[in-house]
């Protein structure tokens, strides 16, 4: 079951799915796949069902129970090479049993997989479906039902999918895999869009994130250079007539989960975070709500993938709260302040005015995040040592009474004391980094040591979207404890300028 070349990345996910279907267990096995909309779940599962000789069926939104069963019956008949009228859509149980029995006998190397995509749509009118799958699973385990089948249920409504395996729910303890797909990283997303210019690739990723489904919504060719972004942005995410318009997409994302539909408080929380509120107290202040009243709705938003908690492992402070979807952040930071211009057909002027805010509020933080993700993916000890965590942090200067942000830190926490492998700064400004940036990192290293952390073997790292001054490169090579990473290196099309010796 070799992964098709059209499926970019997803090697780990493909391997997990392959192990799932090839497992020696002769009984029915169940799996759960989830992920936010446009992340590529359906594309992956269609390819996997094809590779296994299985059956892929997708539920349809707002489809009634009778049409849904009829359509499933027709798909089963087509899969079996039969006349659609020969399979009667009498009940969900009989249809599920038939599909499982057919697919279990069709695979060449292993049982074929039966995929039910967007299961929450069917659960809206048929909430008994997880219970029926539990029944068939238990019967198989007892030797009383279909054997050898492999069933994967999938969905984009994260609150529903997370609930499938929680508490006393039907599939709790019965699903062999619980696979959540993430968006593409910076390098894979550039390949997916066919963008060869690193600067343009970074900016598209900062605006839309790595959800591959956005490419098909763009009604114009992707920008080949960062200069072409000045025409691409007004023609896509800032054009109300386009499907990729940030306002429409942000609204769609916030309403895709039935658990949050119509909840003004949930939307208000997301908008508050998108506008810079990074803690429960700040969110509560903006919304004039007590901190305690926000705990449950915020936990639900995190569980559903709308918000993200970024913890600081060095000091174990309360996590920083951010919006998970870049397009939502772009909408609040860029589109909303320029909405009058956007809605009156002046998108090009809106983008011209918004570019400084984009660089400061969108591109800069996103580049820092990409630097951390790049470091997490590195295995070479000269880059991150034996660090178990990569994050951002803050260190206080006791003498100067100042607080310094550290964009990238790699560490291993041991009994409250951290062994710090890397201290880094990531900048997406238009100015190449200089020796002064290295001096600042030396100072941060001293401050961390003053707080009792082990920085004896720390590497100093500079991540720059615009490269480095020659004198900085020379100094880095002389010292031997400095890592310089430019944008091509982050994209995997080049090597770091200097690697510690």
C-alpha cells in the first residue's frame, strides 16, 4: 500500500493507517480521523481507500435520514458491482454490516477499509450510528458477527469527533487509532502551492496557514514573488466577491462546528483573542466577563481547535492564548480595520495601508512560530542538543527591571532547573541581522544563567527572513556556538548558513 505521489507529506499518517488495516487481529477494528476543514482529510482517506481496495463514502450536510441511507446503499452496490436497486436501504445496521463484510474481503494485502467521511452530518439525524458501530464491534470480538473488517469514521466538527471517544461514549476503548490531521508546514505548503520564492511562500502561509484546501479556492494564480503579493492579496483574501475572502472564510470556520453555532460568547472570545487578548483575564476585561465564567467556553474552543494554548515550560506560567487559524487572525488584524475600503472596491488601497500592520501583527509572529516548528523537526544534536521541548519564553532582568522575550528556546526540564540547548531570536524584518543581535543573545544567555538555568552548552540561534550581514557570518564561524538560519533553510531548499561545530 504505497502512498500515491499526489499525497504530499503525510508519511506518518499513511504509516499509521497502513498499520491499522494490516494488523493481524482477525476481528473488526475501528479508527477515528479528525481535523479542521480544508486540512486534507478527505483527500488522504480517498487515496487510502483506493490503495486498500476499500469503500469511501461521505455524508452530506442537511441530508435527511432516508436519502442518506439510500445513497449509502447505492454506493455499496456500486462498490460490489451490482445494480443499485438490489441493496435495500432498510436500516443503518444492515447497511453497515454489508459494507463491512464486502470491504473485508476485497483487499489484496489486507482487508479493505470502509471510510465514513463527515460522520457528524449523519449523526445530526441518526445519533445511534456510533452505538451501532459499537454493537458490530462487540459482536465481532465475541465471534458472532463480521470478522476482519476495518472501519474509519472521519469528521471536521472537532467537538463531535472528540466526544466520540470520551467518557462513556459508544466508541470509548474501541477505536484502535485516533488520528488528528494538522495543516501543512511551511515547506510542504510551498510545494503544494507551487511557490518557489521563499518570501512569497512565507507570506501566503502567514495569511492562510497550511490547510491545502485553500489553493482550490484561489481564483488567481499564486504569487511567484513577494512583490506579486500586492496584487494577489487584494484579488483574493481582500476581495468580498471571492470565496477566499477573509471575512467569509473566518465566519465559515467559526460556524462549521454545530456545538458553537449561534453562540455569541464563543465568537466574542475568538475575536478578543484575535485582537490581542492572550490571557483569560485580558479576555474577561474586554468582554466584561468574570474569568471563571470563561473557563468552560474557552476549554471547549481549545478542544475544538479554534484556540491554542502555548505554554512556557521554562517558568511554568499560564499559557499564552492564540487563534489557531491564521485566516481568522488576518481578518481581525487586517481586513476589519480596512473594511470600509474593502467593501467599496478599494482592496488595493486597503492592502497598501495595512502592510505595516501585516508585517508587525501577522508576519512577524508567524515567522517566529515557523522557526520553532523548524527546530522541533530537527534531529541533529548540534542543532537542538537533547532538548525535549521547544517554545518561546520570557526572562526578567533583575537589575534593569526589564522583561525580555525569547522567540525560540530549546530545553530539557530537570527538577525545576532547565538545561537549555538553544536560545534563539526570529525576525522577519526587512533588515539583515547583525552582530548586535548576537550580542543581545549573549545577554539573554547570561540572564538565564543568573536565574539558575544551565546555559553552559547553549547554542545561540538567529532566524532571519532577510539573511545576515557578512560580519555576523564571520563572527558566527569564529565562535562555533552560533546557528544562523535563513528563510530558504526554513523552507528546506537550503542549509543553515552556519552550523555549530
